[in-house]
């Protein structure tokens, strides 16, 4: 994708679209080298390598992972994306062996783009829901201590 023919106000949205299409959906993490600033600081490290380290576990655990952009809004240098994702748990993820389960998730990401590169991002994702779907964490009401206690007949005598 070339961004040279875009108007400056169109670039942030085009950069984030490119990120979702090539890096997140196709798994081409090398695209981050073009789209992520060396100044990017994420939870897994700095620059494109930090961004790739954040995405890599998702791609390894869910190799067929696909993000569907539901809404994308841009204002100045910021782009907000509301997305849904689906994938099959075919690799290790969060210490959990592959289950073959289909997983779906929803989230919102905010990206700040400067000089054609992503310099910051923030996201809200249902991580607990993913862990519950792959069986890494019990679902409330299904197998947890409170559910087991509720399902067990009481042996106490009542007056």
C-alpha cells in the first residue's frame, strides 16, 4: 500500500487500516516495521519490535485469527477502531495448550499516528472472556467454587 497519494487528513485512517489488513489479519508482522514508530512504547517493549512482541502470542495461539472492523473514526492524528475477532485456539496461549475451540472477542483500539507511523495505542479487550473460552479460567457459574457449592446438596441439618 502506498500512502504518498493520500491527503494528510486521510493518512492516519489508512495507516490503521493497513495495520489491521496486513499485520493483524494476514499475520505479516514485518509490516510493523513500516507502520510503527521507533518511539512507540507498548506493554511488550518499544518500537516495531515491541509491537510485534505484543501481537505475536495472539498469532501463535490463534493462527487463523481475523479482525473485522465494525467502526473506524478518525479525528486529527487519532483513529478509533471498534472491532470483533474470531479465531481457533490451535497453539499455546496464556499457558494453555491448544483446545481447537473457536474464540470470538470484541474490543476498541485507539491509535495515534504522527508522520505516517503509529506512535501510541490504547486498547480495551475482553481478555477474561478469551481465557474462559479456551478453558484457562472457569466461567462464573460453571465449575468455580461458588457454583460447586451451589450445586452440592447441603449436609447440614436445619432446625
